[in-house]
């Protein structure tokens, strides 16, 4: 997976790959890194592909992001 990401960036492929990236609006999330489909080019993440999630999927994604935020904040206190 890492090789595919590196290849997409080095060769400016504009490939769509799952990639952990900062969300600031997509999927209703702000200030959290999450793996989502993204277009990768020589500059890194060129665009985030926002999939249509069901209500249940969105709730699960929101819960996952909240857990990541809480764990990040906990790590800052250690």
C-alpha cells in the first residue's frame, strides 16, 4: 500500500487510493485525520472523494473519528 501511494505521488498519477488525510469538512469532520478515498498527485492529496454514506455508516464513521480525537488528546497528556 505504501509503495502504491509513493508511486502515485512520484509519478503524478492522480490515482484514487485510500489515504489518511486531514479532514476539514468532508464527511462532516473537522480537525481529524482519517483514511478516506483521495486523489494523489505530485503534491500529495489533491482532492478528497466524499462517498455517500448511509445514516448507519455515517454514525459509525463519526464514532471512529471521535475515538481518534479522544485518543490523540489523551496522548498529549502522557
